[in-house]
């Protein structure tokens, strides 16, 4: 589907707005992509200007002064930074080990798996929790997790990553099954101006066409690389959740390794067809081990990827 880049559409013959009238509220390309993603997740999807735009909208929609949020330890750094920034508006943030029972909280925010420590939530404990459960399912994608079936009330995606899949679109998404929650998110998205761009929505439609095939190939490669990294004498620890394409591994000198790869790009972000690697301590400080490298496996030949990693580790 080609992107419809119009920002306005004519009213009907009675002078009334139709479904699409101003693109800050909705546009045809976005609506088509939302329908596709919602069908994969089994809920109602909404798109945003970025993953952080989606997270901001969720917080604006469901938090208020005095809201206590329990966030998974080791979750995406930007999420905790955003929540701490909003503490001046009266939000209370606690972090907890998502492999166990969450503490008392109004909102429990987990990641499946957490980026970059790659722990996974205890879904049985989450289903028993009375608070609103938000799950960032960016790394798992709908291919490996149906979070709404597991007890999540709201699913969040940084669709920039695997869902679009080509490092060429900035996009976020939420999915819910509660019409009232969807309506509230839609209302806040329009008011805050956090709508997706039509070209990014078109990239999502393209990405969803190949999502399952890409994720299966990426997982196969990541599984193979994990086994080899675990046996390498220069690698101190390997984390991998057994699915998707993110591997975190620790070495004595991460900067030396990341700057020596040739095929694997030394850059941030993850989930594209091109493999990337970066040390996360530079961004996250002491919450992340100093030697941790986050590798996002792409679609390159697995033997070529290993040859690149092996020469970087060997030097």
C-alpha cells in the first residue's frame, strides 16, 4: 500500500467530517496498518510517532498524581528515564524483578523480554495482580508472544524495530481489547499530536508481510550464535531468551569488540535486517554490567556473522 500523505480530506455533502478529515487524528495508511497489527495481536491497535510516543500516551491516559508504577528491572532505559522525569507530576516509580511477584502498584510495566538483560515476566503472578498490566513486547513480537492472552491489559511495541524491520521508520504501537482503554488512548494521541506518519505506517505494512519469515530466520541464527558465544573463551556470560534476535553477552573490553566488527554495524537500536552491536553501559551506566554488549541479529548469513564476531573477539 502506498502512503497517503494527505493531511486533510473533504467533508461530506452535508458539511460533516467523515472518518478521515485531519491526519493528526487518523489517516488511511495508518488505519490499514492498525487493522493488520490488531489482527495479529487479537486486539485493537493504534500507531504513534515512536515507541516512546506510545509509552507517553499510555502514561498520560492511565496515570495520575499519586499513581504507583512497578517497572521491570533492566527494562528499556528510556522507559525508566521517562517515568522518572514524570515523577515531578506525582508519579511514584519502583523497580522489581519481573521473574517474580510484582509489588503493590497501580500499574505494572513489564518487558517480554527486558532490553537488554533479557529476563521474561512471571505471567502467573501478573494475571493475579489487580493493577493495570502493560507489556512491552517489542523483542518478542506477535510471532512469539500474545501478551493479551497472557494477562496484559495494554501491549506496547517500538514498531521501529522488528515490526517494520528495516531501520527506516520511526513508529510505536499499542494494542488493547478494552474499547474504553482504546478510546482513551486514541483521545490522548490526537490531543498530544503523537500520531504516526503515513510513510512509517506504510513501512509497517511492508514489514508485517515478512514478519513471520524474518523472525524465524533471525531466531535460528541467534540460537546458533548463542551456542558459539557460550563456548568462546573471551565471552564471560551470555543472555538469550531462546527466541527472537537479541543476544546480550559480556566481555572484558566491549569497546574493543564493537569497534572491530565489519559486517555487524556498531550502532544503536535493534530489530532490522542488518545486524547491529553496541555496548549499553555508555547509555545506561551502572544499572548494566560494564562489559555487556547487545547484539541484534539480522538476516545475514549466520556463518558470515560468526566469522565477524570471532575475529573481533580474537583480536
